[in-house]
C-alpha cells in the first residue's frame, strides 16, 4: 500500500462495494481500491502491510453500520496506530444514517474529513479524489 492512489472501501454491502469502486475507477482509473466487509478485516490488512514496512492508504471510505466491527470501533482502533497513520490517513464516513448523534460523534474524530450520506454524488467523489491525490503527489 505504498501507492499514493490506494483507497479503502469499508462497507458490508457487496453491491455498494462494487458500484462505489466502479465510480471511483471511472473518476480516476489510477485509483487502486481494496474492499473490506467490516472494520476488523481492514485493520488486519493495515497491520499486516505495516509489518512489511508499507503504509495504510491515504483515503478510507467508511460505513458505520457493519457486522463484526462497525465503523466507530474501527476508528477507535485506527487511532491507536502510530502517529504516521494519524497524520496521513483521511477518513470519510459514507453512511445511510442521518441521525444527529452520528454526525455529532463524527466531529470527535480528527481523522474524519467529512460525513457523507449515501448516495454520494460523483462530483463530491471527484473533489475528494482530486484533493487527496494532488496532496499525495
């Protein structure tokens, strides 16, 4: 995952995983997505690549409501990683939840750049990818 164009999609819906990944590829064919069905899978992957001297991706799109490990638990574990991860990883919540408690809770996590409600417009994704990949170059 040393590549600056690596993106994690963490969501338990396989149709959403496929369609979201396809849209990201349409926007920028250089994007390399890794898809995980829950936070535990994504954390395990991050830990294994970090042991190889590589880094987690610069960009994560994270659902909140998932089995095994939800988005909040994923974030709580991710912030225990080293400072390098905390300063270089950008997380966007992508959820169908419009509950005020979720949007307020998201403000307590410095890694979270924004709280996006599904479905996310292509223009919004374009802007996120352009900004993230430009800064990573």
